DNA sequence: AAACACTGGTGTTAATAATGAACCGATGCG
DNA sequence: CGCATCGGTTCATTATTAACACCAGTGTTT
């Protein structure tokens, strides 16, 4: 089916730990024939989305991505707006803060500021956050366009950790709870020993377009800590929405 | 022909002045049928490369690009390395400095620092620099892999300004001169009233992978100014190459 | 209000472009 | 030396893509 989409999905195999891939490796990971993968890579190379190391023949993300990112930032300065907000959020909470935006059918992590504590959560750069397995995802889903929300609830929910909700019956209550509380808390559903607390970022249409989140080691998570994080998260989320030109629905409120 | 490449070429129509496009507009610009463009956009939306404004239905570059850019920066911190070098270059010369990297078959501008003078050259973010019409392009071509150089020389050379070389006979001498001098100077071949001076950035294989450049109003360009710029540009280019893990050919030298 | 020129988006069929198995030469390893 | 893997190429088959016409909605002009 749709070739373009299949080709672009190859980009998702590049991660911070695995920033380079050989041809056969990519073919194996994607389940696509080598010859096809090669052609796709060639096409993406022509536009700078990927590039090939001349010696090792391995492929990596290309410089064209940097160009496009600069272009987008020039028109919609997302990172510029979010980073100072995250910095303040990180210092106020003493924890790692990060922001993610809707990217396809998932959230893409676009900015993060790490806590300075020695025991802190490390955010891998440019991670993809599944909607059902992260606090950010649940907070986003709760306030997303109903059509997107329904698709998320109905989609299949791969297990990431033992605590990941994998059925609609376990996922939907989390979303409902987030809808009433205005934020989402997810305990070790994405990564062991990590608890996330997230609030939605709203777009101009009044629906969520992303999320802002604080991640802490689960061991540090107490009721007091949660409420102190929330009191920093709420204004941060508000600033993020306004800074990106979004619109906060009048009824929206973050409350434990 | 190759659908993936055609689809990705659509991304090049998004510029700093035109960051959003309607469907029909994109179809017109690209010469592709509306229905086809729509499917391509849909595929690219699924991976976050583009996104659609829900109200205006216009398309723009998507948040997925930011995610990918962060990922690439995490593995190969190009911008982080180049920006301070450009800052120093800009203050030392009092002119606008920028860097570009090979992206497909052209150079993509990935970082820029503007001069603080009131009469300065403004670099549009994320511009594509044709190899034949810019100082960066000539400097890059001169030291690129011979295969790439030949392709550049043999390709068609669209006229950008009256001073643009449009034939191999006019283009090749510029490249040859850059090969001996170690840098390239281009007067108003890309933009009227702007002169560029550029030096190559070398990759690990000893061939150019990009260029670093200083752009000045042509009115300010004198022999003295050129040599003062060169004395700042040479170490900057050297630092850029080393900072990116590149290898400077032993015989390479920048000399007027 | 009527005619017009746009817009974004949707089917349906002909033709084109993508596919994947087999194959090649090179490299690496026990 | 033999086996496995690598990146890459070729080519017949087929399934995907592309274009045409069409639809509904919007705003302008007459």
C-alpha cells in the first residue's frame, strides 16, 4: 500500500541509540524487501532526508531535516517558545520536563530539559510517545479532537511495560479521568521506575495539539510531590498554549 | 517516476515567506494532479512531516520534523558545533555568517548568524543554495567528491540573477579558481547587491560536505575587506571541519 | 440572485511504477 | 576453505498510482 508512507516510516527506525543503519538491517526491521528499501532510501537521499556514510555505507538522518526544522521554527517558533517554559518547569519541580506535539498519529518529543538532580529521568531525544502508554499521550488524547480520541481508543495498544494499558477497557478510564482532572498521571506504563505527569497543550481550535510533562523517578512520587508538580505544571501548560497561539477552552481547569 | 521523491519535493515549496500552502496551490506549483498531491500530503501527514491547519485547511511543515531534527542533533550535533563558530565569525567580520550542508544535490542552509550592522545581509532561514549560484556552492563543488563535482558541472544551471553562471564554460572556471585558492567569492550571482565568500567544510572522507560563508553588501566589498574576511573565515572553516569530525586534506590551504 | 471562478476533496479505470525473488561480487569469520 | 552476511543490481509480474471528471462549498462579480 501507500509507498510514500512506508518509505517515511523507515525514518522511525533511527533513534538516539541507533542513529545509523545498514541496508539489510533496515530491510529486516521494516519487513520490506532490500531492493525496495534501497530505492526508498535513494529517494529520500535526493531530498536530504537521509544520507549515507561514504565509507561504512550506513544510512542516517540527513542534513535536509535540519534545514526543514529551521524553516519551521522560523514560521512557527515552537522550540523557542517551549524551551524557556520547560526550563522554568524543570527548576521549579526539580524534575525532568519535556514537551511533545502531535506528529502523525502519535506524539513526537520536540523539547526537553533535564533535572539537575543526580537521580533524574533521562529523556531520550526525539522519542515517539505512544498515546496510550505515556502521561503525555493520555493527557493529549483526553483533550484531542474527538475524532482523534476515538481513533486512539480504538487503535491497537501495544504493551510497552507490564503496566501499559493494552485494551480499551483499561485505557479509556485513564482518558476519562484525565478529562475531568485536566491532567494525566502515568506510573511506569512506558518505562519502568518512571512516573509521568502531563497536561495538554491546546491548539487554536481548542483541541489538544500536544502535551507538556514532568517525569520523575517513581520512588520520589508522593501525594505532596504530585501536588507541587501540578502547581508548576498548570501555569506552564497555560503558557505553552498561549505562547503557541493556542486557545484554552473556557471550562478547562487542572485540579487534583 | 519515483513517487517518493516527487512527494518529498513538495516540501521544498514551503519557505520562510510561504510557510503554508493550500492544496490547489501546491498542485499548481508542482505540476502534479490535485488528487495525487492530496494523497502524498496524507502520507506525509501520517509521519508528521506535514500537518494541516484544521480551520484553514492549509498545509505546513509538521512537528515530526522537529522530532527528527532533535534526533539528528543528538547523534551528530551539527548546529551546536557550528553556531558558536558562526557567532565568532560574524563578530570578527561584522558581517552575516552562515553554514550549509549537502542535502540531496544541493546545499541546505542549516545555521546562520546575522551581522549587527544596520546595513547587513539577511539570510532567509532554511534556504536551498544552488551549487552554481552561490559562493558556498562553488566552494563546496570545488572540494566535493569528483563524482558529485562532475554532476554539478554537467547539470543544468538555472539563471538566478544576471550574474549567475548558466553554462559549464562560465561555471567551471569559478570552480577551478576555488580549487586553487581554497575559497570561493561570488558577486551577486544569487542575490543582487550581495557578495559571498565561502570555504568548504570537509567530511571524514576528505571531501567537502558543506560550506561556511560570509555574506556582505556588495557596496562594502573591497580588497581589504576580502582579506580581513578571509583571515577570519579560514580558521572558522578549519574549526567547523574538525568540530564535525571531518578530515582536512593535507594540501588544502586558503590563500588569496 | 445568478453566473462564475475558485477552493478542498472524492471516486473510478487505464497505465505506470513498485515489488521481490534470484543473482552478483565483496567482505568477514570460524 | 566454506559459510554467512553485506550492499547492490536486474527483471518479469502485479498491484499501486495517477489523472480525469465530478461533487459540494465559498466568495466575487455582475
